C-alpha cells in the first residue's frame, strides 16, 4: 500500500501578498514542530512540495531531521486566483466550488488545478509504489485532489479545513487504485 501524506502549509504571513514568496508567520514557524512530530514514525522515503515558500518551509524541519531532500513540483502550487488581491474571498470560493470551470481573467479554475495536481500525484504514485511519501501543499489544491478521488468532498468539506493550518491528510492507494483518505488536524 502507498501512503501519500499531503501537508497543508502552516499559517502564512497574510501581509505579504506575493503568493509564491509568502513566508510563514511566527505561529506558523512554531507549528512546523507539530508536522515534524506527526511524520516522525511514518517511514517517509521521499518528499515533494509546491515550490511556494510557505509549503516548503512547513515540511523543511522534518526533511532536515530525516535528511531527505524536498523536490519542488510546480504542479502542486496553489491555484492562481487573479492578478489582484480578492477582498471577498468567501464569495469567490463558493463560486469556484459551485462551478469547477469558473475562473477570473488572470486565474485558474478548480478543474485546471485538479488536473495538474492529480497528474503530478499519478507520477509520484508510479515512482513510489508501496512507499510513504510527503507532499507539501495548499488547502485548495489538496482539496481538489480529494474531490477527484472522493466526489463527496465539496465546498462544505473545503470550508471545514480551510482554516486548519497546518493540516495533514493521508491518501491510501493500492497501485493506482484509490482506497480512501483520513484527515489529521494537528491542533
């Protein structure tokens, strides 16, 4: 059985509007210890991450503790919303979950995020069958992967995890066959 541990990043510094470079807040930095503690006994053999700073930094202490490199996978990045900051983000999220093809002019739809994320995951599953893997990522991107394998995961479930940072979800596979998932809120 293959275990994929998606780790949603810890709390970021929201004052930084540069999505790719947004660092962790001081609370987020401290919470990385929760991630390290949780993963310590999982037999992790490889680590991947969105290239976004907050995702990498959340799993970096664990990677260093077990001396594993983190491979950046651009397809695990968070979805691009638009070229401008969205003030009513709740309404935007509701609209995207209601219509997986909805996107703003400079952004991505949830379907686009789902396609690239699932394709990247499929590659990792082929390369690491029967292993335990960590993937550092983002709430929306991880949620679209869950929706792909479990269509019951929708807007309500996204809202339930939206403010959980950090958050870990394990997806289990037999080869490429999805077996199920389990959520691990760390607080």
